[in-house]
C-alpha cells in the first residue's frame, strides 16, 4: 500500500537511513510476525475477533491520517469502494481462519496463488504458463506427503487467494476513483463494519480484557502501520520490479515465523511447495516488469497491501 501523506515523521526519518532492500525485508518480517502474534492469541481470542481488531487499528489510523473526502461521490464510486472494502474484509477473514487450522507458511503459500493467477491470466506471454505450472507443481507437492493438514484450513486459504484476486481487481478500480489512500481508508472502514457483528459476537467478554485488546491492536501495528511506512519509503528508492521480487519471499518468511514463534515444522514436500510458489511469483514479477507489464506489487497491503492484507495485508 502506498500512503501519499501522513507517514509518522520519526519512523519515516529513521527508515530513510536504512537501505531500501532491508526496509522491504523488515516490512515482510513485521507482517509475518504480526500473523504469528495473531495466531498465538487464538486460544484466548477467536480469529474473527483478532482480525476485526487488526482492521479496526488500520481503519482508525488511515482515517485520522488521510481524512478522506466523502462529498461529491457518485453511486458508482460508493459501489466500487464498498466492493473493495468487502474484498478486503473477506481476504483477511479467510486467511485468519486458515491460520487457525494450518501452518502459517502453508496458508500464505496457498493464498499467494491469488495474485499470481491474476498476473498470469492477464498476460499473453507463453513464459507465464511456465510460472503457472510451477505454482501448480507447488500446490501438488502439498499432497505428495501424508500430513495432518486440515482440509478446512486449506479451503479457507484458497478462499483467501480468491478474495485477494478480487481485491487486486477492485483496488485498481478504486484507485481510479479515489486519490491517494482515500479509497483504502474508506474501504477499511467498510471492512470493520462488515466484520463487527461476528467479531464482537465471537470475541464476547474477551474483548473487555485490555491485555488481549492491546495484543490485538499490536497485530494491527505489526501487520499494517510498520510495513506500510517501510514499504512507502523503500518504493521511493528502488524499482517496483525489485520490490515485487522481494515481496515474493512472503511465504518463506511466514514459514520461518511459524517455525520460530509457533514451533510449526514443515515437511520436505511442504518446503518444496513454498519454494515453487516463491520461484513462480518472482519469475512472473521479473518477466512482467521486463516486458512493461507494470508493477505486480501487492497494492492492497496488503491486504497486501496485497493484501494479511493486504492493502492491509491478509497476513
């Protein structure tokens, strides 16, 4: 996600002194650490409540910083931004449901098929068929070894991939109608409103525990505020194609965070799956940039910004 203004000055000035590649890598670590912290809360706070707190954090911050203009908007504008916010909410909801059931690395690997398929389907290059095949081989690798993967968790990760793909398409339409991060701010509020009923209902009395709420808000900061600021600074100093290739490391980062924070051990074939999707995403990004295909950055971050979020990221 790119915020045109309102970036906290202290964090921004500190980030300016760090090489852009490291800024992107730190942002990736922050996002996946946020996902790891979120999963650690699931025993005390349901996933829907955690994702609602995360979106609430992002929505409040964006609304305060961006102050989106709501006047003189057409019905078509509102239809697009509401659809955008709905995709953002679903993307985060589905991936958090997946996190609750399968390892982080596997969930993010499957989720990454969404933007990858958008890039491949929107291309006419034969080489992209290779990347699609490589990603398909990665998914197939998940079934080559008998594991205790929860099929419901995998299904939720697939739904997150579909929602991420829809988010990317709606993100482009929103960007044409709303300047800067205004569309993202409004879409985030829409997402918070949609998930408020199930989030509050499932969270129940636990949402009155200030300790759990603070952890939930910390997830929002780690998954949204910190990476957004770092990526914005990095994108001013590096080519978008390099940024896109670095972002392809998200599945590996998720797998490592799952291992270090949650003790989630992946099998050999699961690591093969992660490697295949990373290679396919990186390859598609590089060939797209070389042929003038534009930036394949996760604009929504996630939701990358695309994509959690991802957009606020989906992860």
